[in-house]
């Protein structure tokens, strides 16, 4: 009797175990029960209008393929998100046993937002991942100019280039007119994408680099000059200020020592003019070269041809030796001389009068005498008759 009971019990236990095995045998895929969502950055700080990206791993810790529905939840309005895998938006993924699937979450922080902490949740089946974004400052609905280097220094007559970034912190496309308010005599131009422009168009929350090119007037006094710049339309406006510090000016003059701009010469002969080069600016000039433009087959030799350095208020003397062409006819000829540096130049025009040769004068006298003698001879021969 006892043996029969034992056999019945063992048979019932075997049937129960066999039934349990069939009921819980694993399939190729089932609802997710042991998945993990992982990212190393659970809390990030962002500015209004900024986009932040999370790289998330969905890890399958089971020994079978798992299916998971992907979700994203938040109670905050105006936040834009994009949850993708492999560059595509998906609602469900399958993860092989012991492997992981990469997810990418992009969050766009609204422009108009209060400072504070904002919570979000990513879900995959039964797994969930809590994320926090800290907005450190209150967002605004405006535009702004950012100047990379607000102050530059140089000399009068020089060019200055500032790099500015115009940002559209609004939710709409904006077309901005560009304007500057410099002092009289100053020139300001705007350049974008290698083109001179008077306006630019920006998409919402976009930015664009603009070059601001400033030219200082010749001879402007040393000092600091502020130039307001503006990008504006009927809805929004961005303002900034740049500053140019003038530390001196380049200026150069060229004249003759007797202040006469004319000389005389004979054909094939030469004449020497003494030139005075003066630094009339407030900054030193380096490597001043002297040159000329002359009639054909004329030559000018300068001694010296180059002035190494000339301090403000100082002068240097240059001898210009002019040699005319052998074939030059009597008359007036124009030529010019120049003194140049990398910063400044000066010119002077000189009138050169070519006089008749003495030899031709004596030849003329001889011709006249010969003519007179001929007339006299004819008069004596035929006059007696």
C-alpha cells in the first residue's frame, strides 16, 4: 500500500514538472522583463535655445531576444525631442540576448523658458531612464550681437576688421538691416560670405558671422573712437559697440629744396635736383623708396634710392640726377617723382625744359653768315652791270 502511494505521488510530481516545463519554455521573443537603459550623463546643463544630445544604450541582460516598446514622457510644454536609433524614428526594437541597442535622444531647449530643473523619462518595455536638464538662466525672445574683439588700435588711414556674430534668439525667421553710426569721415562696411551686405536673414535660433570693416580717416587725431553697430527690424533689434584706438598717423611729403618744380636741360645732358622727403605724420616710416616716371629714353638716378627710416618731423635729402634723351627736341617735358612706403606715398610733378644745343646755334650763325656772303658776292658780280 505504501509503495503504491509513493508511485502515485512520483507520477503526479513528474506530470506537474513536465507541465511546468512546457508552460515556461522560452520563445524567440517575448515582452521585455530584464532590460536596462543606460547613459553616463543623467543631468546636463543647457542654455535657452540650445540643443543637447544623449547617447543611450538599451541592454538585454537575459538569455533570449527581447522586444521593447520605446517611449518618451515629460510634463513640460514647448520642448522638442527626437528619439531615434540608426538615424530613424522607431517605436519598438528587438535586442538580442546579451547585447545592446543604441538610442539617440535630442532635446531642444525652448527660447522662452524659466531657469530651473526639468525632468524627462525614456522607457523601453519595463525599463526606464530618468533624465534632468538644468536651465541656468531665463530664456529671452530677442536678438544679439557678439563681438569677438571689441577694441583694436592702429594708425590714421588704416583699415580695421572686426568679427561679429549675429544670433536670432526668436522662434521666427528674421531679416535684419545692418547699420553703423561712426564719427564723420569714418567708413564702415559689413561683409558676409565674402560679399558686402546691408542686410542678412537668419532662421529661428540660428547665427551668422559678419565682418565689420572700418576705415579710419587720414589725419584723424589720436584717441579712442566708439562706433555703435545695429541689426534691426520691426520685431527685434541687436546692438553692439566696437572701438578703434588711433595711436598716430602716417604722412609723407615730397618737394624740392628751393620749392621750384621746374628745371632746364640740354638734349643728352643732365641736371641735378635736390629733393626733400619729410615725415609729416606722428609715426615713424620705414623703407622709403624713391622712383620716377620720365619721358621715353630719359633716365633719373637717385642718391640714395632708399631711406631706411624717418622719424616724425624729420627730413631726408635725395639727389635726383636727370639725364635727357640725345634725341630730345627743344621744348617742355613733364616727369614725376615719388616717395613711397607700405603705409604712405607722396608725389611731385616736375617740368623740364630742353634747350637748343650750342652747336646748333653756331651752325645757325654759320648758315646765316654763308647766306650773307653769298648775297654779297652776287651783288658785287651783277651789280656792276
